[in-house]
C-alpha cells in the first residue's frame, strides 16, 4: 500500500512538471497572445489593458496555476481556428483513441502471449521456426504500411469492412468496434512480433535457472514447471514492455488514424499543428502525457505486486 | 545362515548404480564426463562423493536424481531404485520417485528457490504433487517440516520470500522441502559450499540428525574431504570422471591408496595454535 502511495505521489509530481514545461514551451513559442487577439494595429494602451485583463502580466507560475486549475475543471481554452472551446472539440475524440489503444493492446496480449509461450515450449520445432520467420518479416513492416495491407486484404478483398467509412461510437457502438478492430490490428501487429520474441527469449532464459531444476526435483511435470514457476518470472521483463506498448498505442496512433480515417486525437492533433492552433495542441499533449504517466504508474504498481523483491519497506 | 544374511543385505539396498557413463554430444567431439560409475546406497547410511570441480561428481548426482534430461547427452548404464531403472524409464515413472522417494538439495540455496513464490508454497509443493491431503493437513506438515530443520520462527518464514532469508535459512528451507515427503534417499550436492563455516557446521549437524532420526540415506557430494570425514561412513573419490578410490571413510583417510586421494587429504587445512 505504501508502495502504491509512493508511486502515486511520484506520478503527480511528474504530471505537474510535465504540464508546467508544456505550458512554458507554448508560452514561449506562441508569441504575444494580446497582439494575436487584438491585431498588430492595436494601440499599446489597449494591449496593456488586455494583458492586465487576461492576467498575462502575472508571473509564469501564477499563469500556469490558473491555466492548470481551469484545465482540471474542463476549461481547456478556446481554439484559434474554430472559435469553439477546446474541451468540446476533443472530448468526443478521447474515447475513440482510448478504445483503439485498448483494443490493440488486448489484441496484442491475446495473440502474443500464447504464441510466445508456445514457441518457447517447442523451441526449434517446425512451428517455432515458421513463426520466427513470420515474426521477422512482420516486425519489419511499419504500422501505416500494414494498415494499407489490412485495408486491401480485409476491406477490398474480403469486404469485412468498408475502408474509410468510419462508424461513430455514438451511432452504433458494435459497428464502431467492428471498424476499429482493423486499425487496432495494424497498430498491434509490430508489437505482437516484439512481444512474442521477448516472451520467448525470457522463458528460455528463465528455464536455465536453478529453481527450475529444483522444481523438477520435486516431481513436477514440464508443464507444471512452466506454468507454476517459469512464467511468472518470465513475465517480469515482458510487463515493462507491454506497458511501453500501451503508452505507445495511446500516443503514437496518429498515422494509423490517418490511414483508416479515424477521427481520433491523433488526427485533430495533426490538423491543429498545421493550423498553429496552440490551445488544442497543448490540451492534447497534456492529456496524452497524463495518460502515459498513468499507464506507467499502473505498470509499476503491477510490477510491485508480481515481484516481491521490488516492494520497498523503507 | 549365509542365505539369511544375504537377504538382509539385499533388503537394505536402496539404490544400485552400475556402469553409469555420461557423454556430452553438444561439441564437435563428444566428451565423456562420467565413466563406469558404480554405487550402492543402503538404507540409513551416509555416503560421501568427493572430488575436484569437473570430476563428474555433480553429474553423477544429477543423474541419480533423474535430473539429466538434456537431449544432447548420451547416458549408459543403470540406476536401479526399487526395481525401476531411473536412467531409462519415462518421465512419468521418474516423477513418482522424484521429491517423494528421492529428495535433492543443491549448492546455491538462493537461486534454487523460486524468487517470486512464498516459502510456504515452495515447501508445500512436493506434498501437493505426491500426496492427497487437505489444506489443513498440508499446513501442519509444512509447519512440522520447517520446525524439523530448526528454523526459529516457522510461521513467519513460511510467509516470506527467499530474498528475505539468510543463506543458512534458505538451505534449511531447501532441506525441509526435500524431506517433506520423508524420502528414503537425500542427495545433497555441495549443500554447504556457499555458506559460512559456522552455518556450514549447523547444516552438517542437521543432516546428521535427520539421518539418525528418520533413517534417510544421504549421498553427500562435496569437494571438502574434511566435511566428508566428519559426516560419512563410506566415501567415493572421483577424478576426471572415474571413481579412483572407495571404501570406508576411516580406511580411505588413514590409508589412502591413490596419490590423488593423498593430495586431497593434504589439502585439508590444519589449524595449529
């Protein structure tokens, strides 16, 4: 419990630091908000009045705290390009990106873990060799390209979904999930190959340990040794990797969203960056950063539960 | 009279190893690590197996415990336990003996315990594999076993993880695990090498006690002839894969036939104050 609390506090401090630096960076690059709001023809007096009114003369920390407070209550500022509140623009996109990330994560786990265990159990068997070759090939395909291939294969040839015809989750949740399966698969594919390889290597490394010999000396069968002793140990390095994958899936699905015309956070982030729509960009970056930190914390906590050597009593 | 005596002898014979040869095939040239190994282990006796590193003593011990399952090795000979040739029988037959009739403890008590499993589960495991007991009965047996190896606070220890215990405690846990099904044979592969001298003496004392109280036969492997002298009635000296000398420990000690054995005896440090 103390460990969880400690991780939570660490996470909150990191969130504050990250958001502060994001805020600072956008303050520096976005130029003078007063000039951009009132135009270059505005008199110095009007600019000064606007600055005082908007609190732009206050120290950065005060401005940050005000912005952070507003952010927490859901007020993320106003978009420059669309003149609407940022929160209303992105609140509908967050579930899209999150569901896609979670789906690809689940696909990865469901596919990678059994294959990883199987290939380790049947090392150098026929299927292991075949899977290893396929793994190497798939690993080399970037998600946007596997996205195109999936569109071609499942969309055009097998007609399992209509490419580009995104189904909104508000209209038809089942149809939405069906459509999202394919981009999720595209994101998951390269991760699956890495997870399989990592799990296989990890299991094969674990079975060389002395405790495995002890387990055999007790009369365990190979399966009992694998499932009762080896796997829990072999999962430790894999969990770190899975956590990294999940954060990557949340933060890095921009290109796949483009390929499949999914209106998620990545897509709006791209348009906002090209429109120099800083409030939107800033809000998305902060949200993604917080999600990533949250996942990292969860991984740490999970790790502490699985590996007794980690939980610090001091 | 003669007949009765010989029957008694064969009754007491627990384990008979004949012509054990172990050969590795994983290099370009096959290399033999154990040649023509013979051993007879009788109920209740402690036999020492001594030799330098690489003499083949651990390989022989692992073979006897049924733990040599690598495909890249050639095993010849016979390891007869209770009518079963443990060297060539299938895994399922072997498993019924392992942890039940034959227990084994190893050199490194830390790495030999599963780092992410509580002590209780690890000590209990042979019970779950070989016996049909209720949870309460198993708990009682684990507690007894931990008490039996003279652990000071068994209730606490069973809820701890291996990294929370000292080296000596870990080896005691290993012994408790190996002994929980009251095996007839305990194979101890350098169980004290990784421990301090004082802890070493305690573990030897414990092994002696278990041998005396429960009549468990012990095959004690060590490179330390001093320890063997202290513990074993009989001794086998190995070098380069061969048994070079064997006999009663006293005789081997007082009247070593081979130069190698003489050198081993000379290597025992003598403390002169």
